[in-house]
């Protein structure tokens, strides 16, 4: 259970970091900068745990992310970005779409959590609150009945 909770927290943290990086990259791209310039600045500004291009360049970083990003459902985006970057196409719309999709995924995750939360709260109340409450209410009555029959 704890491992599942940790993995969900790690997934949310990675998603939030990726949203921040993509928003920063979109700002750079909309200002006219190249992805190779925008990516390192965005990653460092957001303190994300994403690779920064070195001697192999931006294409190698995107290929590495397409192969080994921790969330398999997000790997295809890095493949698309790599293809767009290699072809010289505009990346602004793609990066903004990625960030919007992640935000929608985050909102859906929050809605699911909020839908489940009352049930969890009810279970906690039933298990931890009601038995002691009944014990406090009925203990004197039970003690009087036992004393009356003994």
C-alpha cells in the first residue's frame, strides 16, 4: 500500500514538474527561441529531473526521453517533439498541447480523488469513531444491567 502511495506521489510530482517545464518551454518558443536554447533554461528554472543537452544535442535528449521516461504514456510526446524538432517545424503548438493534456490529466486525477474521499472519510468514521462512541454511551447501561443481575 505504501509503495503504491509513493508511486502515485512520484507520478504527480513528475507530472507537475513536466507541466512547469513545458509551460516555460512554450514561453521561450513563443518568444522566438529555439528548443535547444529553451530546454536547458526551462529545466533549470523548474528544477526538474530531466536531462539537459550536452555534446550530443537536443535530438539525443528527446530520443533518450522517448525511450526512458518513467511514465510510459508520456513517452510518445517526446517522440513527436523529436520528429518535429528534426524536421524544423514549429513546436509551440505541440508543447502547449502537451501541457494542456497534462493539466486535464491532473484535473481528472483530482476529480477522482475528490469523488473517493467521502467514502474514505466514512470508513474512518465507522471504524474509529463509532465503536468508542457506542462504548461510552452504552457502557454505563451495560454495567448497571450486569450489577442488577449479579
